[in-house]
C-alpha cells in the first residue's frame, strides 16, 4: 500500500514537474528556505498526512530552520528515497517515545522532565512534551501554557496555580529590569554586564517549570529573585547618580543665565557711561 501511494505521488511529481509545485507553494516567510521534498509531497497529501506542513509553517521550529527531516530523519533531497530507513528515516514516534524524540535537542528539559512526577508517570497517565506543546504547531513557550483548562485534564489546578504564581512574579521583575536597562542604555550607560546577569537569571528561571515540584520552584524563584535584586540595587544607584547629575546640570544652566544677564547689564552701564563722557 505504502509503495503504491509513494509510486503514485512520485509519478505525479514527475508528470507535473517539481518546478510547478515549487512555484505554487513558494514560501513567503521572513526566512525563505528552499522547500524540501518532504514539504512538497506532504503538502499535497490529504488529512493527517498533509496537516503537519501547515501546522509546522508558523511554528518556532520553522522560524529557527528546524524542518521535517530534523525531527523525523530521512533524506530531504530525494523523492524516491526520502522515507527510507537507510537514509535515517525514523517515522513518527509512539507517545511514550516522544520525550526522547524531542529530548535529542532539548537535553536540559528532557532531564528535568524525566526527574519529575510527570516524567515518572510517562505511560501511566502522565503528560509528555506534545500533550502541552503540541507536535507541529509548537509555539514559543510562556506561562500561558499553565492554565486552568489544560492543567485540570488529569488533576486539580491548586499546585499548578502555586507554581504559576511564583514564576509570574519573577517574570514581572525580569520584564521590569529589562525595560530599565533599555532606558539606561539609551542615555549611554554601559549595561552589558547587568544584561548578562539578567539573561543568566532568566535562563535558570525558565528551567524551573518542568520539575513541577512546588517546593523546588519556590526555592528556585527565591534564588533567582536574590540575583535580580543585586541588579536592581545597581540600577537604582545609577539612576540616583543620574538624577543628581541632572540637578547639578540644572544649577549650572541657571548660573550661566545669571552670568549672561549680569554681563549684559555691565556692558549697558559701561556704554551709557561712555556716552555720558
Ligand atoms: C513522494 C511523497 C513523499 C515524500 C517525498 C515524503 N513523504 Fe512522508 N509520507 C508519504 C506518504 C504517502 C505517507 C503515508 C504512508 C506511509 O506511512 O508510508 C507518509 C508518511 C510519513 C510519516 C508518518 C509515518 C508514520 O510512522 O506514521 C512521516 C513522519 C513522514 N511521512 C515524514 C516525511 C519526511 C520527514 C519526509 C522527508 C525526509 C517525507 N515524509 C517525504 C509521502 C511522502
Ligand atoms: C519538532 C519536531 C517535528 C517536526 C519539525 C515535524 N514533526 Fe511530524 N511529528 C512529530 C511528532 C512528535 C509526531 C508524533 C505526534 C503525536 O503522536 O502526537 C509527528 C507526527 C507526524 C506524522 C504522523 C501524523 C499522524 O497523525 O499520523 C506525519 C505525517 C508527520 N509528522 C509529518 C511531518 C512533516 C511533513 C513535517 C514537516 C512539514 C514534520 N512532520 C515536522 C514531530 C515533528
Ligand atoms: C505539563 C506541561 C508540559 C510538559 C509535559 C512539557 N512542557 Fe515544556 N514547557 C511547559 C511550560 C508551562 C513552559 C514555560 C515555562 C516558563 O516559561 O518558565 C515550558 C517551556 C519549555 C521550553 C522553553 C524552555 C526555556 O528554557 O525557555 C522548551 C524548549 C520545552 N518546554 C520543551 C519541552 C520538552 C522537550 C518536553 C518533553 C521532554 C516538555 N517541554 C514537556 C509545559 C510543559
Ligand atoms: C532537531 C532539534 C530539535 C528537535 C528534535 C526538537 N526541537 Fe524544539 N527547538 C529546537 C530549536 C533549534 C529551537 C529554537 C531555539 C530555542 O529557542 O531553543 C526550538 C524551540 C522549541 C521551543 C520554544 C523554546 C522557547 O524558548 O520558548 C519549544 C517549546 C520546543 N522547541 C519544543 C519541542 C518539542 C515539544 C519537540 C518534540 C515534539 C521539539 N521541540 C523537538 C530544536 C529542536
Ligand atoms: C495527561 C495528564 C496530565 C496533565 C495534562 C497535567 N498533569 Fe500534572 N500530573 C499528572 C500526573 C499523573 C501527576 C502525578 C500524580 C499526582 O501527583 O497527581 C501529576 C503531578 C503534577 C504536580 C505535582 C508534582 C509533585 O512533585 O508533587 C504538579 C505541580 C503538576 N502535575 C502540574 C501540572 C501543570 C502545571 C499542568 C499543566 C501545564 C499539568 N500538571 C498537566 C498528570 C497530568
């Protein structure tokens, strides 16, 4: 069956020419990439065989150049041999194999997930990567993924809500600090070192979720917040110094204006005296 469909598809492409398919499906995305044979053939297939092309189209993976063959293996340049195991094709994973499938690239997340109650419940009612992120339409991750609707499919929301609250507070501090640093950068202050600290705090902060361990998340966010507080103190110091500079600058301007007026008055008196003489 598979061979027949493949032969038919190959024949169709041979008749109409790959060029026609390319022209019709020419990508208009920001980063134009040549279409692989995987996309070209699957785009024309019905139902669940064609849907991945569209779903993947707007994904964070597509944006970052991760294509069908990067996940599924195979040869993206050869129509006939594209899905042959000799060319590394591994097909679609079973649900229980998905953490390893995604974890080839997301090594840290794979580890945190594996150590968690979720990872330990894999195959026994626990969620895996695709349960929360989807398979092809994967978007940039955010705390919006933690919500009443998605997290209560298997248990109550209470622990999830506590995790979300802790993460949200830190998220807010990071966003505020990034805005402050942008502001300082605009008036010519060197912020590279402070940005580095916020960036690394942000990275360790975003690693906390997959443990889904309320205590761990609380300890983790406390440590991250302590690091962020040091940067906040630095920013406050710079801002008060800038404020003082502004006051002294203001006083200097006033003094200059007064001096100017005095000079003018002096000159007038001098000129009037000259006329009187
Ligand atoms: C000439 C057409 C054609 C090309 C080229 C092609 N596919 Fe497929 N693909 C199919 C058809 C038809 C099926 C369904 C029948 C089957 O499973 O073989 C399929 C099935 C699949 C499946 C599901 C397999 C499963 O285990 O359920 C995946 C994943 C897949 N293709 C990925 C790819 C990737 C990745 C490439 C490129 C390296 C590719 N395909 C190239 C036609 C094609
Ligand atoms: C980020 C990795 C990733 C990328 C990129 C990706 N896939 Fe998949 N794909 C998966 C996973 C995981 C599954 C299994 C999904 C599941 O069980 O929910 C899957 C399943 C499939 C299936 C079987 C669908 C079904 O319902 O039986 C096909 C066909 C497929 N992918 C084709 C493609 C094509 C074509 C592309 C490129 C346009 C692509 N995939 C890109 C991860 C990926
Ligand atoms: C129970 C739902 C859930 C499961 C299961 C899950 N994730 Fe996540 N994932 C999330 C949430 C929520 C975030 C956002 C956390 C944040 O913003 O701090 C996230 C964030 C991410 C990120 C971004 C991390 C970063 O450093 O910014 C990646 C990558 C990721 N997940 C991949 C995976 C992979 C791979 C798996 C499977 C091994 C997986 N996720 C399993 C919900 C889940
Ligand atoms: C071939 C390597 C590869 C595989 C396999 C892969 N990804 Fe990714 N993924 C990437 C790259 C590269 C990025 C973009 C860079 C980044 O943000 O980490 C990314 C980004 C993400 C993000 C957004 C991260 C963020 O910062 O918000 C999530 C979520 C994600 N992937 C989930 C998954 C899931 C779920 C799977 C399995 C279905 C998967 N990935 C499989 C390479 C991969
Ligand atoms: C597919 C089912 C499923 C989904 C969906 C799911 N969980 Fe879970 N979750 C489990 C199972 C199974 C356990 C382990 C048994 C238990 O503690 O209830 C668990 C445990 C937990 C725990 C307790 C961990 C511990 O160390 O005590 C937290 C917190 C949690 N989940 C948060 C979430 C969040 C947040 C979401 C949504 C992003 C979510 N879960 C979605 C199945 C699920």
